[in-house]
C-alpha cells in the first residue's frame, strides 16, 4: 500500500483512538467500583479535545497541512512544558545522538545548550576546530551562515552547524564583556574524541591525566594511563576534569572504581516511579593507592564529571580543587520510538554516596528562559552552603547543587586583546610558517626570541588587530607561551605543546603547588580544615 499523508493521518488517529480507548476501559473499571479517577477523566477529555482540534484544522484550514510536522510540533509543545532536558529526537538526529557517546561525531566540536533564547556554548572540545579557533564557554551563538538563530531550538541550531567534513560554516557570537559581535569561519571536521587526550608526568614526579568526557572508552583509557604512569613512579596524581561536560554514567562509576575498590556505592537515583530508584556500586577488583590525588573542576564540569569528582571527595580518595561545578544532576533515559524517532525523558536525579544531590535547580530555570535576579542567585548560593554533608571519614562537604571544591582556586581570564588574537586564530598559521622555515632549529627547549615576538606583533597588525603599548606589555609572556606551544606542537605533537600551554595556566600551577607543600592526602585534608576554620 502506498504511504500517503492521508494514510499517515489515518494511522495517527487510529493510534490516538487506541490510546483513548485504553483510558476509557480504565475509566469504566473505576466507574464499576464507584470510583472516579479524576486525572484519567481529565486526560480523556483533553485527548478528545486534541482530536477535535486536529480534525477541524485538517479539514478546514486554508492550506494543506504537513501531518508529520503538525504532530511533531504538538509533541514538542507537550515536552516543552517539562524540563529542558526532555525532548523528542527526529530520526535524523536520534542515531547521531546515540553514536555520539561512542566517541565519534561530525561537527565543529562544541557542547551547547539553550539558555533563554540563546544557543550557548557550554564548553569547546579540546583539539577540535572550535577549540582551536578560540570559542569559549558562555559564548552565545546568534548567527550561523548569516541566519539568525536566536530563539531557535537546540536541534535546529545543531542541524545548521553540522555538515560534511571539509565544508566551512560561519558563526557569529555574542561574548559576555565584548561589545562587538565576533565572527568565526570554521571548517567542519569529523570529530574523533579521545576521552583522555593527555597523560604524562611533570618534572616534579606528579602525574597528570586530562579526562575530556566520559564516553565508552574512558575507563579502559584511564586504566592504561594509570598503569603507564605508575610504572614510571608517581609522587602524586592530578586528574583534570575542567570543561568536561559528562557522558556515560557507567564509565564514571568504573573510573571511580580505580580508586575506591570493589563494592562501594557511588551513585543512587530518586524519581517518581519505583523503577527510577536505583543504586550503583563499583564491581571491579582494582584499587590504586600509594600517592595523593588532586581532582580539578570548574564551572563547566558537569554530569558524569561531577559524579567522579564528588565520589572521590565522598570516599576521601581525592582533594577537589578549582571552582564549583555546573550542577547537572538530573537523569535522562533514552527511549526508541517507532519510525526512527526517540525521546529523552528526565526520570530521576543523581545523589552521590554522601547524600548530596548534584542538581542545581535554578540552572534549569535559567535554561528555560526564566529571569533570576543576581540577588536571588546569591541567596540560593548562600542557602546551598548551609546544606552540610559528611565524607566517609567525616570531613564536611557542601550540597545543594554542583560539587563545591575543597580548595577554591580562581582562573586568570584573557584580556580583550588576547581574545581577539585567539578569535582570529593567528598563532596557528604564524607557527606553521615559522616551522616550515626553521624546522631544524626547533628542539624541546625552544624559546621565542624578541625578533620572533616582534614579527608576530607585525603579523597581528597586518591582520587588522588593534594593538596598544599596554597590550604588548601586558600580554608579552602570554603571546610568547602561545607561540612556543604552537610551534612545539608542530614539531613534537599536541601533548608536548599542551605541556607548554599549562605553564601559563595559573589555576593548574596553584594546584601543583599542593604536591610540593604536602606529601600525603591526609596532610592536604588537614590543610583544607585549617583554611575552613580561618574563613569562619
């Protein structure tokens, strides 16, 4: 039988009537027992009203309607009354969403969410075109190829930004603190995400592991990285979860397992229905010991990364430093539907071992476009600090949304001039040209000369960057470090270049100092208690 819009309409109505008939049977059963299920009666009335409106529009509207689009829009409207994380996937998006957790997808390399009317960058993914061009967390995307996307749904915006590898897309960004819009011309790539892009040992014997996100390979990659570092000998370990947007729950649990051992409760969930209430325990016979662990988080660390950081804190297996994490603690379950569709439904919330709920509820209000004053936000944050919980050894930790670090460490921010240099992506082409001409002169001890610095400043001026004497004085060390990082990357690979860039990472450098001051995790914990007493 040929499938036409009329056939689809008839089938949709039949399915709807089946559903209504099912409710009618329930109503009849309750009526027989002299009970009136008010909610079911109301649902039946509303579904009947929906059918009446649908049939009236189909038969009398001035133009022919696209049945698929109308029904999809009705479902979108229904889900729009719920939280921002519950939504319908069209067939073209559903499979791509499912495969994204396997560590491969096409696009620019940004994690986004909708905040009010704006598609907002939650975090750029390291090593991707967007990251290399200088896209930052908090950037509001207002245009894609000169098409205004303010007010557009996340799914629609994603479809406009994605495309075949090698094609170019232009995105216009409104950046907080910058008056003028920023335009980035980015070449799309097939994004191959490695969960742990960097794993190495600093000169002081402290290991460093960067976990970018929790995909299907994270626990295996972490295990291999730890084995390799431990073979070389470790006096400490730093796990960097900054800008980690999360990922798979089971992978977060298995990574925690490496440090807490078997049979430890990591997460439990609470929801409306009994099936949503679950407890998750570690299951593997592994337990890494013998060195202190410091876990770094920031405002863009979310979901599974918060579970990892909070669990290390709860079980007293790691000192958490940085800034309070994002607070994405709701649980979504993915349900395949007919016709290639899928629906993601929020079913419960995460709680970690100490009883803390990760979810920061007012962020959902912001994401739905609700206005929240600075005064109200400060009041909510103050109340959050009053929610006291205790780790396995009795240390005080705070609840109420996000993971509060044991030690708060600020991160230095880029100046408008530095942002302009990053936005125009000038370091990369300049370093390529320099590398081609001076390849044999470059070693791992390579330093940027005054002449090279002057050449870069001239190169920036030639590319319409406005530069003042104050800019040069304030940014000289940063520019030299950025040039050195790019050139070292060209010669010795991304990891070596990344090591150089960390030298200007003030947040990380402060965290590294903890290993020089304290030999054990217990000493670090004692230090945090003294800091807390001083604050009180």
